[in-house]
C-alpha cells in the first residue's frame, strides 16, 4: 500500500513511453532529418503533457487518448511541432490550415515568403498522416507527394495525403 502511488505513476509513464516509442518508430525516417538530438525526449514530454490533460480519470488510469479529447489536450496537440527549435510557421511565414477529413493541408498568406538560409538545393514539403491505435500501438502511415520549391515567394502550397486506414 505504501508504494501504490508510485506504481500508478509508473503504469501511466510506461504507457506513455510505449506510445512515444511507437510514434518515433513510425516516423523514424522523417525524424532523422530534424537537427535535434533529443527529438524522442521532446515527443515523450508532449505525450506526458497530453496524458496530464486527462483530468476525469483517477491516478493510474489517465490516458493520452482521454487527454486529447479535452479542450486543453486538443489545443496542446494543435500546437505541437516535431522540431522544437523551429516551427514551420517561422520558416514559411504562413499558418497551416489542416482539413483532417479530406487530408488536405494548405499554407497561404497572400504572398508567402520562404525563409531559407544556406541552401542551394530546392526544399521540399510532405504531409504525413498517422493513425495510431493507443491500445496496441499499431499504426498506419499515409503521405502526400513532395512539394518542391526554392527560396522564392510562393502564393500557396497545397498538400493532399490519403487518409490512413483503420
């Protein structure tokens, strides 16, 4: 009884760590391009924060899925970026608009300016959509084709991905 609280915290932490690990495995190929050596720790910290948004469940029973379903969890998820050092909005000076039902991401701001320094090669963007089972940690990944561009002004970027099955 003395260590019941510790066991409850370990159970929640273990589930979050397994989910973060599965998420990282799913996106490993893409995460390798992020110049951040602690990207897994960043993902895990955000998953733990999402779990903490589950205020309806008792200690030891909190889940990421229930956390995402809260208003604060949804807001936290929408603000998440894989690259903690640079958000896409600062690179593109535009706010992305995502339509989950259709798999369409639009970036526009009238005359969008791309802020790229030191790159002579064209840049590319790709939309990835992941459907993750939070119980089994199985996932389905779908991706749009690449959108190639250089450091010139662009009116709009539209990326379309199939919706993952499941």
